[in-house]
């Protein structure tokens, strides 16, 4: 048996290659598909089949480009009509043989109505060996069930219960679990940070599965969540097809004069360190480091925005950032300014700074009613001992929709877990004329001062 797990950096997305003999199937390929062809060449095998578990919302799938380059057949769920212009539709129970193993489609609705999982069976054995669960069952978490609106939340959550408890878990405790995402993905709230699991291990340790009935599960898990801004665009591209990206990195180094001329017409993303940005940045730029880019770029901005990046000469990181953007539909990348702030100042341009206050100083300062505490963490992160005087809770992912809740006449202290997201929020609000202060160290440091 050939097996390869491919992790898409920045998205915490997992795709898989599995096969036997000389044939390989790819499950949920990412947009830039060269890695799959490279692995197939190394193994001396051919990619014959591509299986999608569902229409993905958080990244552009690479099925069409991979199929065109390899001649592989694409299979998608026939249990929901989404307007796909590609793929052969299959139903529950559909089977494909690859040498001495068989892939069997298992309809597992809940995250979406048409969601498919795929069980892997070895020749002559009735029990499955592993299962690809897409966005149905994760390690320590489950796929969200709110995409069809609050009016369908109970129905979809109930379907997820049936998929997990009546279809997946009965396959056996020994079955290896292969989900489409890991820790850090926008598709879950609290995925476990570990590389492998089994259905039996999830049955015992996954807190969301510790329920006594379907009704209890719906009550425990069914909730509406923030839908990142770019998800709608991904839904369109993942049924109509996106432009092919090949394997080339198309990036242009920009001059200071070019950035100065264009900065009103592009989104300037500063991908340096938080401390570097706070200490001095190009006016109008937004702080979004590589580690937070895929989580928040698409949550705050629309994918058609023009992007220019400010970096400190680390070209390897810039190439990674390039693919982070392309994989989530941000294709309009104008270029990047290397050795950014030094070059900017040497050419006679001013820099901006952000005001900060330590968590300790914020805790000890006199507090009247002439300020706002803006908590931009997700709601599930908040703890009782966190500050709450004059607090407005607006998660960073929905800040762009809720600016009317913030009074421009008041100073706004911004709180997150450690200060990274607060710096992004402060930059976003600063550009829009708000008087902002970053609480450095965030809630984690705040709790340390009794």
C-alpha cells in the first residue's frame, strides 16, 4: 500500500494520497498540485482518481488542474446539487479498487448535506483499515454545522450526530482517522495538535462525543459561528473552478517610490514582527504576520483586494506567504518591499507607531468611563478573571462588520490572548481614525498579575 499525508502549510489542511499497484487516489488536493505529481513520480505510480469530501470553504481545491495534468477522474458527492461544472457524481456505497485496496464512499452529512467520507478496505477483509473523514470528524473536534443558516442548525447538527455515531464510529475502534484539517484550521474551534488518531481514541477522548443522546448532542454542539469573509468566494470557485496556478512563484520586488505611489490603492501588509510593526511602520499598513495570515486576511478583507507586502528580506518567507494567498483566492499580489522600513526611511519617508500599554500597567491604571476595552478574541477564549470594565467583545474575524459599536471619541484599549491579534486590530482601526492602544502581553499576562 502507498500512503502519503500532505499538510498544506498555513491552512492546517490535510490532503492524502493512497494507492496500490501502480494506481493512486488523491483526497481533497490543495490548489498548487505539483506536490502530488512529484510524490507519484517518486513512487513510480500514476494518479488515477481524485476524491472530494465536500465543497470546501476555506481554500481553493486543486482537483481540476490535477485532473488535467494527470488524466485522473474526479469524483464528487451526488447527494447535493451545488452547480459543479466538473466531476462525476457518486452515491453512498460507491467503490473503487486500487490494486489490493478498495475505497468506499460513505455519505456523512452534517457539515454539508452532500458530505462524503471514504473508507479504505484491504483485500479480503470486511473491516475498514482507515477512513478519510473530511470536515465531519476531526482530532478532538467536529465540523461546524451552521452553513445552512440558523433555521437549519438543529437539522444539520442532528445529521452530523447520525453520521458520526451511526456510520463512522461503528466501523471499529481500530480504524485510522484521516481528517481534512488539523490544529489551527478555520474549520474548527479546538482541534487537538497531534498527527494521528483512531475512531476508538476519538470516541474516548473527544469531548464533543461525550453525550448520551442525539438531543444532548444538538444542544451541546449546535451553534452559529462567524463565517470568514472570503468563504463565499471559495464556494463559487470550488464549483466553477479557479484559474490554474502552476508551480511558479510570480513575485516582483518593489521600490520605495513604487510603494509610495501605490499605497492608497493597495492593501499594504506588514509581515514583520509585532515589535517591529509597533515600533515603526509605513502609514496605512496592516500588521499580519505569516502565522496569522490565512486565519485573518480572508476574515477581514475581500479576495479581490490588491496586495503588497512589507518584509525584512526573508525571501523564503515571502514565497510561503505568496502560496498562502493563492491557496485562499487572494491572487492579486502586486509585489513586496524587501528591507522595508530601512529603505522607506532612507528615502525620506515618515513612519507611524502604535501606542501600547503592558497588561500589568493596564490592570493597575485608574479606570473611569472615558475609554473602551475592545476584546477581539473569539468568545470561547474569554475567562472569568479577564478584564471586563467598559468592554466590547468583537472577535477580530467580524470587526469589519461591527465598527458602529465603537465610539471614535473614546480611547480604545485592545485585548487579545498575547498581543498579536490586538496589533492587527489596532492597525486596522488606526487607519480608520480610531484612537487605539495595544495591551501587550494580552489576557495571558493580565491573569498573571494578581
